[in-house]
C-alpha cells in the first residue's frame, strides 16, 4: 500500500469515527431512523437472506433503538456460523447523501465469511463406547446459512455409521432449523445380547429453541434388521430376528439449567421424549413410547463454578454437592398382532455405569439366558453426594458416594395399572458405592466401587470396580 492510499484510508477511518461519535453525542432518546443497511464482505451469502436477517432494524425509532438493534443483529449473524468476524459501523446518512434527513443513520456491517469447506477427523468417547470418525462439511451451501454434512464413524459398539444431513434456518433465524437426514448404522450389541443390528433410514426434523427450552420434532422411516446371531442366541432373540420397518413421529424437549453439563453443582435438567410408531399405516411396528429423565443439583457451603473466556474449566470453590436423578419410561404396543409388536430394538435397557451402577450393561430387566430383552416399563433413581478432594479443590476431580435403584419389567395387554405398579416396585435392584469423578472437556469419567444390595431374579450385578464414561449419569 503506497503512502497516498494509506493516508486516504486513515482519513476515511477518522471521518467514520467522527460520524459515530457525533451520533453518540446525541441523547439516546433522540429521534432517529435507519436510512440504509449495508453488508460488506459477503461473497457467497444471498442478499435476500441478509435482508431478512437485518430487516428488524428498520423499525428503530430512536438512537438507542438503532444501537441496540444493530448489536443484536450482529450477534444473530455470528450465530449462523458462516462469518469469522463482524464489525458494525453507524454513519450519519447526511454525510454521504445531502438529500438524506438529518436524523437518518446508515448501518454498515463489515463481515468476513468463513471457509465454506472443511474436513475434520477425530475420536469420540461417550456412553461407554469410543469411535474414530471423519466428517466433511459445506457451510452456506445455497447462500442462506445452509449446512451440508456427511459423517463416517467406526467404533467398538457402533461398528460403522454413515450419516448425511442438510439443514437450513427457518425464517432466517439461527434458533430454528429444519433438516433432512439419512443414516446407515451397524451396531454390535453382543456386549449384552446375541445379535447385531443394522438400521437404514431417512427423516425430517424441525429444531428450535424457545423460552422454555430446546424442542425437536421429527419424522423417521427406518428399516431395521436384527441379524448375525451367535450360535447360542436365545429363542426370544431368534423369534425377533429379521427385518422390520418403523415409521414414527417423535418429539424431544430439553430444559437444562445446570451450571455445568458434566459436573454440575447447581441447577436442574429435564429431558422428555415421545415416539409414536406406525404413522401413516407404514411399517410393522405399532407402539407409543414415552421417556422422562431429570436431575436436580444443589451445592452447600458456597462455591462457584469458574470458567475462562473460552468456557474451559478453571476450578470451583470448595463445596458439597447433592444430586438427585430420576429416569422412567413406558412403551405400549398399540396392536394385538404379534407381528406389529415392538422388538428388543425399541424396548428399554437398564443397568450399567451410566444408569444403575453396580450392574452390568443392560443387566436389569427381562432376560432369556444371557440375552437382555429390555423392559416395556422401567424406573431408575439415584442420590449422590459429591465433595472436593483436599488440596485439589480447583481441579475437576470429585469424590462421591451414591445410592442407585431401578427396575424394568415387561408389560402385557390386559394387566391392570395397579398390578403393573406393584410388579415394578416390588423388588427393585439396589446398589451403593463410592468413587471418583473426573470432568474431561468432552465427557465425564467415573471409577466406582459398587456393592449391589438387592437384585431381581435374572439380573446381572457387578460387585467391585466399575468404570464409566459418558455425558449423562444417574
């Protein structure tokens, strides 16, 4: 850049700064309106999309409205994840247009678009399984903040997974999206049963965030196949082997008010999900499924979670934390025809380090030999007391003691609600234990010594050390 160009740029910057301070020198309640909105630096983003995002600023009536609305729109643009940096400039319209009204303001956004293509590889650990994965993502596919993503993963439980999704904002809102997706997943379930499951399908989802929490409403059509049975597979698993088609509507609601996802000290969490299968008369799975998961945490003795500007863990002041968790679910077959009944793929599996500790994975509930069949109705509850370790208060390590209990049973048509409740509460599986918790940046790790106190007939307790890794624990 030569000296003349540099001098002209400095003059423009000084002029813009002077104009901006002249605007601020007026009282915030002074009458003002927006003359024009400009976005500089957008190469691939559609002008019509940007116009939809910024149109609300045209309703500004005062200088305070203009300043607040311009900042709100800048934050909104940033949440689409298609821009690297966004700068806002307010300029008196009369400086560039002598015919403009004295109280009119030009709003200019200087943006820098992110790279549209990127490829990522890595490893993921969660819910007691690990995998290696690779993904290719295309941002801003059609110039309206759309995202096209393909993911391939290979792991110990999910043998192989291929997923495709194309998402787009709804009404130019970063808080509401609609996406179409397709998947091909092969799961190895031999850790608790004698089969592998292959599922292939496609779906449509609407995701949004409201004042109450996160909502996801979707439709899925999935072809499932229970196959590759081992030689000693039970008769129950052999009866359910084969292919089935599930056409379902599903809804998920999440409200998370915890101060930390992996190691909370205060707040509560609610997750509510429902699924109605057999929609449009398609498929051979006809049932309704409901599940509720909640957690409440409270800290005694003061203390505050500390994070840096990147939301990375720094530490927490000493304090004892009590946590109460509850999970319950119910599945009802809507057709008396056995060919339309749910399968082991649909029922609830209970037990393991992430649910009722002190039992093997899927070690609670109906079984046939070594094969877990899953329950139609279940409940699980847990109480934990966590405390910092001496001299390690600022580290993401906690000691804890816990009591877990739960039960899972089959539910037959014609059984009264009273009899079902009696069966569910009659002989719960109970365990107590102590252990250590470590909060990693991507997951929570637990090493516990568990002592099962009671176990229902057929359950698989696991006394001694048990290791768990995941995101949500009881």
